[in-house]
């Protein structure tokens, strides 16, 4: 008995753009939890100001304000959204 194994055509090599799209989706997946952490730090700072929680870990400086953490969370989530859009797009620039 002779068994013949036929392989299909090999897949076409992915271009650099496809690699960039995969990387963009990978980074976007990491930015969403980072945005959540920044939002939680903002809520912790607000709670510390209202004396609902313990003292905030950063007592002075730029990062001791809740507005900075909330803006950072919004910025990180916006970047995650943009990278996800780029990662899902199949269009190529001319």
C-alpha cells in the first residue's frame, strides 16, 4: 500500500504591515489594564481627599493629584482604542 500525502500551497508570507497590526493589538491589550489601574489610583486619591480611604501612596508632586491619574487613564484608553482600530483594519496605505 502506498500512501501519498499532499500538502496544500504554503501560506503567503505576512508582510511588515501585518506584523505591525498584530503588535498594535498586543500593545492595546496591555493598555486597557493600565488604564484601569490609573482610574483606580484616581478613585483612591479622591477617596483619600474625602477621608474615605487611607492616605494616598504619593503624598506630593504631580502624581499626587487625582486629575492627573484620570487624564492618564483616559489617554491610555484612547490609545488602546486607536491601536485596536489599526490592528483590525485590513486596508493598506498606497
